C-alpha cells in the first residue's frame, strides 16, 4: 500500500537522483511541497468564484495539475516534495478526517459497508476481466486494472504487480489509466451530487464503495459536506483493508503455480487504524462534554481539506493522456466496468 505507483512509474526517473540528506535534496523536498501548496491555493481561489464553486477546491487542484502536466511535463526538479505530499500528507489528512466520524456510525454502518466493499472488489475484478476478454484485451493489464478499480487504484496495482510478476510497462500503464479514469469519475460525481436523490450520508457511501482512489473519494465526497466525506472514507478504507486478504490469496495462488518466491512481505495500511483511532477520540466525551470541541474539529478538518488539495496536485501530475492510447482495449474494459460498478454501488447505497 505504501508504494506510490502512480508517482514513480509514469515518468522516467531524473538523470541525477538527489539524496534526501543533501542540500539539493532538501531544496527539492521544500520546492515540491511549495509547488503543491501554490496549486492548491489557486484551486481554492477558483473554487471561491461564482459559477466555479461547483467543482470545489480539490477538483480544481487536480485539474490544474493535470493541465500543467500536459503543457509543461512533470516537474522533475521537485519530484521528491511532490511525492511526499501525495503520499505522506494524503495519509495524514485522511487520518485527521477521522475526527469528524462519529463512532456510532462505525458500529451501525461498519459491517454493512465491509460487506458492500467485498461485493465491490469481486464485481470489479470479474467484470473487468470478462469485458476485456470479450474485447480481446491484454489479460495481465486487465487484471491489474480490475484490482485497481475494485480496491484502491494505483496503490493496489503497485502492491499486486510484484506478486503477479506483471511487466513494468503494464504497471505504469495501469497506474496512469486509474489516475485518469478515476479523476473523470470523481469530477462527474461532484457535478452530479446536487441533483441526485441521495442524502449526504448515502452519497458518501456511494462514493466510498465505487470510486477508484482514496484521493478520488475525497475529491467527490467533499462537496457534500464533512459528514459525507467521513463516511465515504470509512467505506473506502474498508476496500483498502481488503487489499491484505486479496494479496494473500494472490500470493497463495502464485506460489501454488510456482511463480513467486516464498517469504514475500506485505505492508499493512496503518493509516486505516489511525483514521479509526481519531474517530474514537473525536466521539469521546468527558463529563457530558466532548473531549475535542467542535470548533477545534472544524479547524483541523479545514486544514486537512487544504492538505488533501495539495495531494490532488500529485495525482493530477501523473495523468499522461498520451500513454493511455497504447492499450485502449483494457482501458475501455475498465471504463465500462467502472460505469457498471457505479450503478451497482448506487443501488447498494
């Protein structure tokens, strides 16, 4: 889960790697964080203008970053800082959003959400493979896309690629496709949200059990309010958690077929536990009063929203439209499967 696939695979590595302990490495780190901050700030400004506020700060941040990538390429000089923002700060922002999730929702919705997450993962993988087979698309790439669609996008692709012995080019293409299609769906959800017959909670559940990346879920659910965003992240984190048993199943299957070495390790998504821990802390009371006041929660979650917008920049910078032309059949299969998954999730929400 901690392998930033879509941040490392879609671009050629810079000719000279900067060591993190050097002055140039520190400058690259600071420059990348500053770059994402400025794009997020521009996105905030645009989202405050009449007529443009319908997309919200997160959507504007990722769209500006994607446009920057197409026009000027990836800012290689500050790659390390962009990666830090898109990986580490994204996880931190998601953990902080746990403060807004009342633990009663976890107990009332948790098991039901997890069951829906299981259906999502199985449906996405099988449907993507079936459609790809009908279209005569590449099986290996289609399997990666099905897992990415069902579980957690490019991070899932990065986690299972070594297990499945996938080609490097398939991993890179899959990461780019997930970033592109997921962004399209997240923006579409944002535009549709005011017109859908869904409560904020149901809209959050729909987003959480159907969209591709954690970032996409945050992007789509944020316009519906903080409560919708919290429950959407809970639903999505259930799918993230399912990467662990899915990877174990894939490892067992690959070992049975003699295609993977024993001793392979998986990294647990610890930020999931942080999200739940802060939801417990945010719901706790002492002498009838909340331990953390609502005003403090509001300030923290607003700060987390801006950090999320910075992380959106990292995702947008990895959307490379030219690379998507190389494997249109798996891309089409994933797109159709994503539409069907969205309809199924809408019914389940």
